[in-house]
């Protein structure tokens, strides 16, 4: 991930794609690592627990990139944390355990425990979260969704 105006400063992060979120959020640590700054604004955050008004930085111009693809993100907001479970990060080892997912094992990078989820991309960035391919299993088997970012 990097800032559009200064691509020389990059940060390696995991990205969470969340089509239930209508906004994109960047972890404060990631913003700091990139040297980004934005105006502080109030944002109404709606969750299952209700509505909460929070203070956030509005960040413009962030770019997320994988080896061969690049996505300029819409306006994004700071968050001190992005809730996630590490066991939900896809790994080649887990994909290899399921016959219908074996063909994607070479497309997954090895898991790196020292890398954090620093970005949540919501449905305000359909280019990044739009499914390009879905690999279904049977019944309650896990499934895979390929997007522009992997």
C-alpha cells in the first residue's frame, strides 16, 4: 500500500474485503507508517451494536497494489483497529486440504505472521471487491472468491 503522490514509501499489509461495509478504513498504524495525514472529521459508524459517532482522519489518495494490479482507493477513514481473525487469512496449506481449492494453492502467498491487516476495503470500492471467479465446494465446504487483488 502507498500514497498516490509518493509511491516510494510502501507498506506490506493484509487487506480485508468487506462487502457489508460501505466505507474503506485504514488502520492508524498503517497511516503512520506511510506518513499520511488527513483532516479530522466526525463519522457516523453503524454496526450491529448501533450507531456511534467517531473521530477519524479522512485520507485521500491511498493506493493498494499487488504484484501486477493496482487500485486507487476512494476516500478512506482511519481506525485504531480492524477486527479480524488470523485463521480467516487464506493460506496455501488450508487450500490444499480441500480438493476443490487445490488449484488455487499456487496463487496464495505463504502466511506471514508479522504482517497485520492494515486495510478494510468496503463496497465503496467495487473494483477491488467485485468477484472475478468463485470456486464453490459441496454443502458447508469452504469456498474461494478471486478478486482483482487476488
